C-alpha cells in the first residue's frame, strides 16, 4: 500500500491545532457564561493573569509536540492502493478504518486544493460514490497527496470506473 506525501503531516498538525483552539474557546466561553459574565472580553480582562499562568510556554510546547506526534501517526497510518477490485484505504490511529470502494460505484473523482494544501503544494482527492454523493463528505478521501500523484490517481480511477461500468 502507498502512503500520503510526507508534507501531509503538517495538514494533520494544523487540523489538530484548530480542533484544540476550538475546544479551548468553547471551554473559556462556557466558564464565562457560567460565571454570569455577560461580556466575554470583560471576563478575559478580569481573569487574564490566571489565564496567562495556565497557558504558559511549556503548555504551548507540549501542545505543539502532541499535535506533531498526532500528525506523524496520522500520516504513518494513512494508506491506500488501487487493486483489481477497487480502491482501498486504511486510516486511523486508535480506531482503524478500512474502506473499499468498488470501481463500478465511483461517480466522481474530485481534486480539491484548499488554502493549507496549496501552501504545502498538496492536493486532496475526493472519491464520490452513488450511495454517498449527496452527503456532506466523500466516501473516499485522500488528503495531502502530491499534485502530480493526485492527477495520476484521478485519471486511473476514472479509467477503471469507466471500464467497470461497461
């Protein structure tokens, strides 16, 4: 099985950081509401010394180290291959996900290049199937592929899907 581009570690790193920031803001907002402080900025000003003592450089360093370790393990455990029967993907750190998409079920193969992927020179490949095409996400998603590799896989999937449907 093949792995994603090594630069995809940074995509997983960035996504982890965004999730942590979202959770921290939610916790801070929750404490502001439960303490009956209506103005969140006033809450920050009132408790800023306590906040800065808790969020110190050591805490931030540990968070960044954990985010990088998460990114590395995510990259290491994300594998895919094009077999004779279909597209296979496995991913996950704690819980492993195994996905097989038969070529005859493939409807669309899209290449998406958001801001983080463009900054890293990567592409995301989305494989949409007949059963999942109307839902929010694609059934087969390969984040962090090299641009040329994404185009090559897209062409190969479209070609194999065309042969399988005949």
